[in-house]
C-alpha cells in the first residue's frame, strides 16, 4: 500500500454499480409483481361474482321447487 493512499471501509463495503443485466432483472421483477397483484385482484372479483351468481341461482331454484 502506498503511504499516500488509504482505503476507507466505505470504499470496501460499497456495492458494485448496477449492471445492465441487473437493471433489466429489476424491471422484470417489478412487472411480475404488478401482474401477480392484478391476478390476485382479478381472481377475487371473479370469485365474488361467481358466489353472487350462484346464490341467485340457488335462490331461484329453491323458489321454483316451492312452486311445484
């Protein structure tokens, strides 16, 4: 080591600058997280609609059976 130079702990602990690949991976991760969130929301809405429609169908079927 040269007497005039010193290595700081900050310099040694500093992460390497992001590469193009790591930037692309980060963008893909963000997109996938967004798609996962939309899928969960979509599945919840479909489940709610199905439950509502099924309840109406069962109620109508029950009323039809009473009329018989």
